[in-house]
């Protein structure tokens, strides 16, 4: 009987260990799935706003892609900051559908779903000015959207879309080309009535499509970052880049 009890106890310990391991794997898989789904929804939202770009021949800027340095744990990454004027149906509950909205997307070293509100990975945030009068007064007619006060506010005051993000990029492509006009994340791209410029140089080819990229990190990758592994190593091993390509309006 003692031998039987001992064998039974060992079997129970082994079973408990297997169950605990399975639950840990399940939690990681669930967390990763949640992160991917949120990032996919964010891509869809950005794509919809870009597809409804307020493209006009009037002499003002309606899209700008610039860059920001964002702390990512012990690393500092350079990511895109997207500002645009759009007529998409998003936020239609607070504004008449079809009116121009001022929208900005950017990363911040914060994940509101994690304990304490800050985390080693970033979250993507969205600012949207839906008041038609404010958009008309403060955003329309500007030659540099980055100088508008609403686009220079802290990202953590905006709507949180997704977390566990370690990169955000937006690439613009000319018609019939697979080479983007902004080949470096440090390029500043402007689209307006005067045409398309890259770092203040006119791009005569124009723009036909935009590619949005969000890189999501698995839970295991976050732990490795906390333990001092380099961002490049963790990105290659545990990062997954989600992309969306959309057609852009041209004036």
C-alpha cells in the first residue's frame, strides 16, 4: 500500500506539472493572439483612414509621415508618426460622416493593458479631431501639419489601439513601382497641393499606394528584452510584422 501511495503521489505531481505547463503555454498563446488581433484591427483602421485621404490641389498639406525616437525598454527605436486629413466614416458617431477629420498615429512606450500602465514594449495610439469647426480652423490650410498643436500632444492622451508593438512604419509607393519613395525611416514625406516631397525634395513620380507595417512581439520576446537581449535579436526571433497595403486617392 505504501508503494502504491508513493507511485500515486509521483503520478499526481507529474500530472500537475504537465497541467501547469499546458496552462502556461495556453496563456502565452492567448496573449499573443490578443496582441495580433488588436494589431490587425489597428492596421484596418489606419488603412481606412488612408484610403479616404482628403487629396486636393489646394496649397496645403494633407499628409505627413515623419519619425520619432521612442524608448523601448533599454533600447531607443525610430518609428513613424503619421498625420493626415481624412474623410473616412470612422468616428461618425461624433461627427457627420464625410466631413474632414484630422488624425494622427504614433507609438508610445506604454501599454495600458499591462500592470502599472508602462511596459518594455510600446502601444500604438490614435488621435482624432472630429469637430468640424476645429478641423477647418486649425488643420485645413496648414503647410506643415507637424506644427499644429493637436498633432504635437503626448500620445498617451490619445485612444489606445494595440500593445506589444516594437515597430511602426508607413511606406509610400509610386505607380507601378515596388520601391518606396521613403526608403529610410528618417525620411520626412509630405503630400499636399504642391505635390509629394521627400526631405524637402520634390518627387515627380507621385504616390499610388501606402504600406502600413506593425511589428508585434510575443510574450517570450518581452521577457528576453527585460533580461537584456538586443532588440534586433528579439525582433528576429519573436517579432511578427503585420502589413496592409492600400490604394491612395490622388488629386
